[in-house]
C-alpha cells in the first residue's frame, strides 16, 4: 500500500499531520495519536462525477441528528432518496455507518449540502470523529502561515477523517469540480 505522509515542522508552518492512501486500511491509522488527518483517497466510479455533471435538478440539503438507526431510516426515506442520485444516498448511508463504527458512536449529526463554487469552508467541531467528503469535488485545506499558506487537495470523493485528538491548524474547504457538487459532513459523538 502506497501511503503519503505530511509531517510539517511546527516551527515553520501551521499544518495538519496527514496520512493518505487509496487503500481502506489507511483507516487503521486513526488509532495513531501522532496524526491529525487520515485521508482515504478511494477510487470511485467515473459515472458518479458524470451523473452529478448532467443532472440539473435543484437540490436541497439536509441535516439529520440522532442514532445510527434513526439516521439510516431517514436516509432510506423514499421521498428523500428520490431527490438525489441513487449512488449518492447509498454512499452517504455506508459512510455514516463506517463513521459510527470507527468512533464507537451511536450519536451522529449528518449534513449533506449542495455547494456553489468556489465551495464552502467546513465548520470544525469537537466530535469524537469528523468525516468529510465532497461529491463532485474534493476537500482542500490551506496550511502554513497566512502569507505563505499552501493548499492541499484530496482526490475526488476522498473521505477525510479527523479524530478528536487532532491538533490540526488547517481550515478545511469543500472544493467543487462540477455544478451539482455536495459537501458531506458527519460528526460522530461519544455516547454518553
């Protein structure tokens, strides 16, 4: 497995410590407290991007809060499903289940919002695990000192995982590449 790492010198720049790979075993690295961000640069079917590019239906976003079972039922609701491409709702459902399992959490907040170029900043939180994906684009962040900041961008539809112990200094942004792009945010909280 090819793994890409970024270990910035904190004396030189403010940047997250990142490990990224196209292999899903990169998710095992979420147990390492030495990293701030794990990126699964998964290979998705090209039809995903094509379907988002050709579909011009107006989309409304949504935010769901509750247990995994409640959110799964809401994602499977026929009225909600018919508003989005089938692949998108299927992948969101699988990603929510993955986030819950990785965080050992049954308390989640899931948000799927349409994005207008040039994208939107991601509002970071204090969840046990944060997961971000840009359908029809990528997740990017600027890191470094403001005058020397460099931008890093994930592959299309990559999943970005940020564990609670992360000390990342970067501001994440959804970077859409097609007109009908969506930003997915999953916050998995520790069960009380």
